[in-house]
C-alpha cells in the first residue's frame, strides 16, 4: 500500500438558491480555481449536491496560506453566495 497523502479540504456551504444567483460570478470563480490548479495548489474541486448545496476544493497539504488567499479572492464569497466555509485536513489512502 502506498504511503497516505495529506491534503487540505476547503468546504463551502452555499445559499439555498445558488443555481439562480451564481451566474454573474461563475466565470470568475472557475477562473480562480483554474489559476490555483494550474500551478498545483488545487488538486481537485467541484460542487457537492444536486442541486449544489456546497463546494469542495482540495488543496496540497502545504497550501494553508493559499486557501486563505483563495477565499479572499473568490467572487462567490465576496458576493454572499457562500454562507460558511471550513478547512479540514484529509488523509488520502488511495486514489
């Protein structure tokens, strides 16, 4: 078995009417994810639920400062679409 990999998971809680409200901010949110993913800070990201009730963005383990920067820049956060967020360490044993 491979050595476990340590990551950081950023969880977002969304407003109940997220699908109706995200349109004007979606492009900026996805561009921000792309920028952080292109240099390896974000490992994987996506919405959770159907319809989306939140988001999960997984960062490399040494990127706590990047998470704070991401949240500060995210148009979803700035425009009140994220009602809460938290960061949890995630130990991945298989992928």
